C-alpha cells in the first residue's frame, strides 16, 4: 500500500516503548508504506537512534512540544496543548502530508481535536467510533462505541453507511451486510428511534438485514452492527469483562492442584491456539468515522503487536479510499435521508 | 421454607418433561415447601402417576384448559386464553393459595398477565425483569432486562430499590450495593436520564456506589446493576453470545487432531469444573419485579435442573417477604422520589 501514516509516538499508557517497535513492525511488513513519527524531541532522538537507517525516507520525524495526558479533558487538550503530538499528527492528515493518523491517546481528546482540525464530512452530523469484534464467522464491526449517547434515527442511518463503507474498504467485502441492534423481548421490540432507523436503513440501498440481537453480534449475523454509543459501549465493555472473567476462571481451574497443573501442561498447545483465536489485540484500532480524514484510536494499554494492528488498519482504510467512499455513498443517498 | 409455589406445568420448550422432575427435585430438597402444578388435565394425570404418593398434601394439582404458545402475542394470550396454565398459576398467587408463581412460558405474555392479574405495587410505575449473573466475586443482579425500553430517572431509581430488596431477600445481603450502568468514554459520561438517576440514587438512602461500566458487571462491582431494559437486554444477550462463541472455539480447538483430543481427555476434569463454575443454569429464573406478588420467569429452553433453580428462587423470594420489603422501602422513600 502506497500510504503515509502519522503516528502519535507519545500517546497511550506506554508511549514510545510501544509505538516505536510497532512502527518498525508495520514498515517492515509493508515495504511501500511510509510513516511520520510525531513526538517530543527527546523521544524522537532516541527513536532515531533505535531505527538507524533501516527505512530511509520511508520514515520521517515531526517534533511536537506537548503530550495530551490520558485523563486530560478534551477542552483542556484543545485549549492548552496546541502543539501536542496528537494534534500535530492529525494536522499532518489535514495538510495532506499524511493519509491517516493513529494515536493511543485519550479518546475524548482525540475525537475533539480530530473534529476541530479535520471537520466533518458533508451530510454526517456526528462522528462515530467503530471497532471490529471476532465472531463465529470471522469479524463484525460495531458502531457507535461511545461517541454519541443520544442518537436520532438519521444518525443511526449514517452509522450504517459509514460502517458499511469501512468494511468495504478494510475487509474488501462487496456490499457488506448491515444489522440494527435491537432487543427481541416479546413484550416490546425496541424504542421509537430504533424502529424509525430500521425504516431508514431498509430504504437506504444498503445491504440491510434487519434487526440483530445482542447474541447475534458474536454469531456474525451481519458485517456491520449499528447502535447508539451508550448501547455499543456497554456491549463492548460487558464483553471485555466477561472474557476477562472466563479467562481468569480457566486459569484458576488449571492452577488448582498438581493434577490440574499437569493437565494444563498437556493442554497448553490447545489453550494457546484458543487464546490466539480470540486475541483481542488483533482487533485493536477503533476507527473514528465521519471526519474528513482517517483517524484510528488504539487502546491505551496496547502493546507493540496491538498498536501495529491499529497502524495497519489506518493504512488499509486510507489506501482504500474510506473517506471518499463515505462521501460518495452519502451524496448518492441524499433523497433517502430526507424521506 | 414454609411456602407454596404455583408451577406452570406446560410452559417452555419442553413442558411437563422438564417441569415435573424439577418440581420433584424442589420438593425433595425443601421438605417444608409445597407446590401446585398447573396444567392440562392429561398432563396432570400423567404427572400424578409419576409422582405417586411421595409428597402427600405438599403437592397439589390445578387443571387449566389452555396453554399460551411460546410465540403468542401478549394481547392474544390475555384475550383468548383466560384459562391458560400460566394465568391460572398467577391467579393462585392473587387468591393467596400460592406465594409465588413460576413459568417458562413466553415473557411478554407472562408479564402482561401478571400485571393484569396481580397489579403493580404502589409507587412503582413499571415492572422490571431482574436476573443474576456470575461475577468474579459471586453474583450480581441486573435490571431491567427488557421490560422497559424508555426509562425515566425515576424508573431507574425504582429499579434500584427493587433490585436491592431482591438481593436482600434472596441472597440475604445486608444493604446490597447498587451501581448505575453508564459509559466511561472520556468525551461524554452518559445521557441526561442516567445523570439524573445518579442523583436520585445518591439521595435514596440505598447503598449506592455510583456509576459502573460494562466490564464492572463481571468484576462484581455492585450487587445490583441498574439500567434501562434496552441496554440490559443487549448486555445480557451479548454476554450469552460471547460465552457461546468462546465455548464453541474451545471445543473446536480441543477437537482438532488426535493430540488435542488426548489433551482434552487429560484436561476433562478441569474443563468440567470450569463449566460448572459458569453454568448458566444456576442463574436461571428471572424475577418480575414491581408486582403485588412473586412471579419468576424461567428460560424457555431450561432443563429440569435449571427450572428447579427458578422454582427455588421464587420460593426464596416469597418466603423472605420480597413484596413487603419493596413496598416498605418505597413508602419510606416517598419524599426522595419527588425531590
């Protein structure tokens, strides 16, 4: 892929310790890709020493004086840190010097700065956060994951379009299926907003498969799962919590007494395969959608392998014209949305 | 426990095949408890034959001419099946001949009929569905799980009260902790309703621990997790879907080749312990709260072991004065809620 990614060297819980080896991994496995590492002078100096001449002009460095703290408010990050590594990375996208930006910094600040610097796409009212999840059939993308707590039906329709274009761009899926997250209790079938969103999606020309329920997400019932940010965030975090609990119970049971420990040794290759299969690091890299540029948010606690996936996802989205696809699809739908 | 449970013999995917052995199991393990089995004449005749004289006057039978179908609409069940096993079981609670009712029949119909027959408790606007989930620390109760899609802050407060009283009654927890399900994204911290509900809960005199996020549910951050029915239903079903996917992946990996199958044999006792620990059947039996009587809904696909847990939960709630506890707590809070 012929693409340049701006990488916030400082963001996340670990900063350069993670972002530098991840950048190296990415450039090694994508021989035509380029990167710009953005960070404080001393961090970049050290990185330059570590990289040596391996990547020549495929790797550039851009100094930024400040770093947005992980718990800093978006307002403070916007007002007081105009020369932050996060912001400079996004400005590289704005100026066209990079095709995408990646940061493991705090989500609120990343969203606010991205929105301020890049602006929204026409016809998109709200940005959304989309992330991949493993399913029985492969992977699905869920959005929104927390950027919007109160959504209208039109917002959910826009999420559907953006999600479908995301999957088309980075998974190379022709006409991805789109499902609307709803509840199947007999007494009631969703609230008014969700019902209306269903009608809009049905008329949208997207490959809409109708309502999906919580358990359908992991069955892989649709490539894209649309929901408001409150529901999406709860679904994602509940999943994280459950996976952690199950992993911890499994570890405890395999550690309970000598016999179990022997069983664990014997089962180790199997357990490792299982672990690899559900390794959440593969899915790292949530895409901030609706902006006039590709911005990907890595988990703050990502390791180098996980952060590399986020860089890869950003590069893939940019080199497959994610932004243009969304713009064109929204323009083609102008009539539908008003209906 | 000195309690009589009315059991809908016909409900669920399996009917009497499940409910009869579950009733036997319950009566055997609770020598002072009584049961009334409600169902069609032929089903009851067969059950009588199977039970013989084992339980004497601890077991009674009540004929009902009809059965609510699993996919029947609540309206149809209410209008066309006035002599259904579900309804007759609930009417036994109303008339005082039973202290609680249990059914594996369809949720919508059970809720509608319960509400119509038993009526709501004073000061409770909406019924809610609460269920236990396993956590790192034991178990927590989440509500609402799907009865209400649009909730006000006052409704969420009422859910908090009902959930706390439920845990006090059936887990014998003194001053159970109550958490409010929210999202922790930096950009936004929940919608207006949730913020207001937080203030009401803080002033309620309940043991309110503040906001909890999706992953906190399984960490056991609070004994009660309050949310609206849409969010709760998605969280529950997403968890079911994830657990099924992980179990299926684990089975697949242990079935992949001869070596893995040998490993599975060696690891079998450990895997069984693990499975028992997260056995969802233990948590079967969602409590319909807010009614003037104890009604418990079993999963439609429950087996006898699972259905017995639902009977046990109903008996425990009734014998520990769940309804009285909720009524008293709401009455004591009259001032708070208006504030």
